[in-house]
C-alpha cells in the first residue's frame, strides 16, 4: 500500500485498497495511467470501487476480446456489481472497449447484450 501512496495519485481509500488487493504492485501500471489522464480514476458505477483505468489496463495488457471476459475473468466485476446495476456497468465498460478496440456500435451493442444475457441466466433463480 505504501507504493500506491507514494505514487502521488490521490484516490479514495476504498479504491486504493481495492487496487492493492486485486493487483498488488501491478497497480502501479494503473496509477501511471491515471497520472497521464486524471479522468481514468472515475468509478465505473458509483456503488463500486472499479475504475476506468483498471478496465483500460486490463484491455491493454491482458487478453480480453469480449465484455464478458472483462467482467468474469479479468476483474471479477460480475461478482461485485449487483445484477440491477449490470446494464449501467456493462454500457460504461463497453464504451471504454469501443474506443480502445475501435468497435462499431453494432459490436458494442452485441457485447452488452451477450453479457446481460449471462447475468440474466445467472440470477434467474433470484428473479423467479
């Protein structure tokens, strides 16, 4: 956690803790991205500690060709974001992916729908 504090990037304590727990010293790469673009420290949704820089880092340095990969395999966001907020989070992450991967709107929308269908199937027992 000292490494994060010494970076000079000011983050909410919950976000700093999240980055350290999730990435350890690997969080330095995320902090460096924030130093270059301050807006990347914004949360994906207000009720959670996942931030835009974290998503961008995963897209650039890990194999994440699909939205579901980001949510389920790389960040585990699918476990931490309430299913009622899944659409909002998916749209925000898909916008980041669209810009980073030069997706057209059709690809972005298909990725969002595929992920939301996964969420719906995953929580269908709750919704019945």
